[in-house]
C-alpha cells in the first residue's frame, strides 16, 4: 500500500522511485526486517508490482524518436546549406541547475506508469550555450527567467565572438520563435552573421 500511494522521500529515503533497494530499506525501517534485494524482488513480483518507466522517461523516448527523424530528414539540408555558405553549425540550448533527472525506473502496479514529481524547479542559476560539432562552445550564464531579452543578448554576443557565419540550431521554445527575435534576425548585420533553424523540442531542458 505504501509503495502504491507514497514516494520514497516521504520516509526519508534517498531514492526518486521505488527500486528494490528502496523497498528493502523501507521494509527494514518500518518493520525491522532486514531482507536481501533478491527476496524483496520476489515479494514485489508476488504483490503484482514490476519496474515501470516513469512518465517523464517515456516522454524522453518519444522526444528522442522525433529528434532521430529530424536528423535523418531535415538536418542534411541544413548541413548542405552551411557548406555552401561557409557557415559553421552550432547547437543551442538552455539549462538550469536541477537535481531531478529521471534516471531510474520505479516499481508500481503492472502496466501503470508511475509519476515522479519534480524537485525544486527554481534553481540558483541558468545557462544558455551553443556548441559546434568541432567542440567550440560559447555560453552565457544568467539568473532571471529565460526570455526574449536573454536570448537576444546571447545571440548578439555570439555573432560578435564568432569569426564566420553561424547556423544556430535550437528547439521550438516560444522564446526562440518570438516576433522580436524574427525582427532582429531580419536586420542586415544579423542576417549576414547568423541563421536560425529549429529542431524538435527536447524534454527536461529549461
């Protein structure tokens, strides 16, 4: 009952989901019965519980599938155009300092997807970066919420630092597609220095 209705952190256990080790520690903590993880595994099976992928991990797999399709169908044209214009391709992204990466499956009722809640989405700092296939990286840290002004500030820094035209590939975040960004990109200086392309939006970024 506790496994089905509660999360490990409620009992002071340092686990994101119900692994066999988490259940083993719960049993020892609540009932005073030290068991092996193998015995716990047999109990879980008997109770009709099995390791299920969290909703966020399932979404990550769907996101990866979309990205793979985009790489096969759309990216080759971008690369061909970059070669033609003598531009360098960069991959842009934003991230924050979070401690809730969904790295584990969690035991739950067979066929049911366990929901793993987020932990503190308001972290202390954020970063926006652009990385080329050659390993060249430009980045900028910021404290405030990611918005159009932050993105434009980074783009202006980017074209100032780069020594050739940049093809920047970003996801479909609303900020990247904002009208203010489009107007700036239409300007003479930006148009000759940077082109923006969009890929499928990844999960668990900012």
